[in-house]
C-alpha cells in the first residue's frame, strides 16, 4: 500500500509529465488530481492509524500497571496469610481484633 507521501510524489510526477506533453496534458492533470485525492484519503487513514496505535499503547500500559498492581496485592495477601494473626484475639478477623489491637504492628 502506498503512503500519502508516495501518492503526492506520483501526483507531482503526473503534473511534470503534463507540462512536457501537451497532447496528453488533460489526462495527466486528471490523473494527478486523482493521486492527490488518494493522498488526502491515505493521510486521513494514516492519522487514524496513529491515533489507534497510541490508544492501544496507552491501553497496554494501563493493563501492565493493573497487572503489576494485581501481583503486588497478591504478594501482600500471601504474606498476610502466611504471617497469621498478630493479636491473639484475631482468629477470623482479617484486619484486627475486638480489643482494638492492630493485626499489623
């Protein structure tokens, strides 16, 4: 697939050819106009693709951040489960106990 810059180059070439060839000038200028229309549409497409790539890149970064956060939370939860309760009153309570003592010193 041609880029918008390549389409513009082809249009410039058609215009240069039209200046040199009087007999085919009308057709070559029409061809150049078509290449310019195509170049404009390709530029719009390229712009949309850049925006989509940026969006996917940002979404990927967010997913990585969420994944890292999930891993950190998982590690913290594993540590809490392995450490057990700090307060003797905290049998089933995940945060503290009824005496007001904290689970984590």
